[in-house]
C-alpha cells in the first residue's frame, strides 16, 4: 500500500473514529490521541489488513486502545464512570475514586465475561453500548443485519440481568 491509500482511508474513516471515541469519553483530546494511535497502528500493519475489513479493523483497534486507557486510568484514579443513563462520563477527583474504579473495573469484567460466553455478544456490546453506534452501523461493521443484531443484543442483556442483576442494566 502507499501513502495515498492511507490518506484516503484516513479521510474516509478518521471522523467516524473520532466521533465514536468522543461519544465514549466526552474528551476531544483523548479522542484525538486514540485516533492518531489507531491510524499509526494501521500504518504499521496496513499491508496485512484486508481492504474489505479496514473500517472494522480500525474500530476494533480504537476500541482496544480505549479499553487499555480505561484500565490504566482506573489504576491512576483518572477513571471514566457510567452515569445514571449508562453512558460513559469523565469523573475527576470530585467523585469517590474507589467507587469509580470499581464501576470501571466492573464494566471491564462484564465485557470479558461476555467475550468468554459469546464473542458475538461481546462485539455487539462494544459497538452498541461502548461505541454507541446505531444498530444499523454496528450490524454493517459486524457483517449481519440490524434485526439479527438486536435479537443477539437482547439475549446478551438477558444473560447480564440473570448473572449480574437488574442494577447493571443500561436501559
């Protein structure tokens, strides 16, 4: 691949990656950093990424970078917490660091559990819940249709309710 192809992909997907990360973090600087890291990793690996999977690959890398950030941040008490609507929000020193860290780690543990239980549920949770993509966007990236995705997401939520209780439902 050449620089022209890279630039074209950046122009096509860069804004979507940024929007997705900003939606999760409410932090434009962090989103810019993750977007830059995502495309740097892509640039280093672009000869190994199938052209038809580039967009999905970029979102997966961005998601992994964001999860890594959350894990590192939770050890520094610079955590992102779930607000009362189940959305990610920045929390500084004004919140209880122990509670915020516990919440952040719970979400990471829940995602890891979903990944072990059913990889499709995990992928859907990442796209629909963490990245806040529409069912249609997530379905396209995951290679399915929106109706199937909704059905799988509902099964995943039932599993979460059964295992973790209704207190952790995002709706």
